């Protein structure tokens, strides 16, 4: 006699997990594995890492998913190894080899070329990417052998440092704006050096204010006796924003979506600059807001929370 399967009851888990994504696993697969360990009801990640890449993948659970967009917009840092003299159709180790060339470049030539990639640059998104055209990801067209025209996009390479060079491998440290493809950066450096290139390795080391300091592997997460204790609080995603502390009455109005004229509240310390802020009642995060002209606090994203 067949017994009906009982649906697994997931827990309401809030927080951020700084996962060290392993090579060979997609970001979504890594999220699913972590979500299963934590038995979390709601989860999301903050920008994908390619399967061949490793490193910092912040995973958001519960209320933290409301603020994941902030990390999508954040600057990111990477350590990467560029394999000069060999190009692939994907720009990384997962693709088919297109061309092999001799590598006869010097450190002086490399340093000179890197100068041209620092600061604001134009970058053409790769065909093997999740960007969509007519509702279809570009990588699906690429797999069908179709190449589409793509407009160059403005990105910023804040920092690009040479870590080491032992031909044909060029090791770099990169800090860049959102929307930057490190695969394309590696390919373009190879083109500028006249020998072509693809990425041999890529490791993300920072996303916004989050770093590798408290990262944990899937293996360690699975083995931990109390995995929920590894979660950082929701406001770990918002540490770069100034904080505003409200009293209980103002907190109730804020959570009801009301705009608050903080300039008329002498007991409230107002940050000196306008823009996005994180809002608290005591030590409890209420959400984010925009602090505008005349110290008007306009609610943005709110936490499900009822002040006592």
C-alpha cells in the first residue's frame, strides 16, 4: 500500500550566509544545497558566479532577500588567473578551444596594457551570459551557434593589479563595478597583448562591504552541529548605509509606510548626508529608507516586525 508523501515543512529563517562556492557548481545549485541544510523556507542569492568560479557567494534567507538587490548593485573584487595564448568560445575553461598562439610578452608590456583597462571602460557582454534577448538568454543562442550583436556597456575597473606572471599564466587582482565580466576583461587583455586569452581561474573575494573573512564551505555547513548559528544578521547587507534610530511611536508610523519629518524630532539623530539609510528601533532593523530634503525619512523596504 502506497503511503502519501508528507510535504516537508520549512522554517522561517532570516539572515545572510557567506558561502565559499566550490568550482563546478552553479550559484543556484549552491543555494539549493545550503537552503536544504538550513531547512529555510525562502532564500535567494545576490548575483551569480559561473560554475568554474569559486569564492564569496552571499546567500540571503527570509527577510534578507528584501535587500539582496543592494549587493547586485555593489562593487565586487576578484582574484583571477588569465591563460594567455589560448582562446575559448566561452572565455573560460568550460568552452571549446578556438585558437592557440605563442606567448612572447614581457612584464613591461603587460604593465603598459593594464593601464588602459583601469578606470571607466567599454565592455561588450559575452554571448555565454544570462543576459536576455527577446526573453531568451544569450547563452541559449550561443549554444545554437548564433552570435547576436551586443552593445558595449560602461563599466568601471576601480583597481587592477598585477599579482604575478609566469608565462602563459597572468595573475590579477580586480575590483570593479556591477555588470563587469571578468571573462571579457581577461579576453580583452589578451587581445591587447596580441596573443588572445581566456580565464583559467576566478575567485570572488569581496561583494560590497562583505569579505571572505567569515566564509564557510558547503562541507563545513553540512558538518556543523548548529548551522543556523553561522548566519550573519540581515543588516550585514546594509553596513555601508548610515543608521537612524527611531523611538517606538515613530517606528510604528515608519512601518505603516508614513514619511517622517525627522527635522521636527529633536530626540532623533539625523545623519549629515542624504540618501539611503538603515532604520532601527533599539537594535532591531526595521528596514531601509531614503533620507531626503528637510530631513524627510521616506520608507523604502520594510522588515515584517511589530514594535512592542
